[in-house]
């Protein structure tokens, strides 16, 4: 049986992650409070941020920016797309 959490992002009970997806206290907070669905949504948003801002995940400043945006996306007011971003029509 899958693990259920009350997802802070979606505001509903949903299937939880199998393990913390990020190191440290933030990873545990995500594991305890974020669903698989919300995490997948973040991964898509993170990919857009990396591509549009030309970020390099090995750069400590870029990692710090992504971590801040991840917290805003999952637990706060949300993470906005870069200025001028126009999503592709799907």
C-alpha cells in the first residue's frame, strides 16, 4: 500500500514520495508534506527555470536560487516563471 500525505501544495490527501527527494531538513519536510504529483510538478517547473535562466546545477549560486524557488513553489506563494517566458502550446 502506498504512503499517503496531506499535500501542502495541492491541499489534499495524495500519494506520498517513497523517500526524501532532497538532502537535509528540507528533504524531510518535502517527504513529510508533499505528494508525488506535486513533486513531479516541481520537477517540470525546475526544468523550465534551469533552461530559461541558463542555470548550471553545479554552480552553488544557481543551486541556492533553485532551492529558494523550490521552497516557494512547494510551500509558499509559488515560483514565477522568468520574465518574458511564453510556454509552448501543447
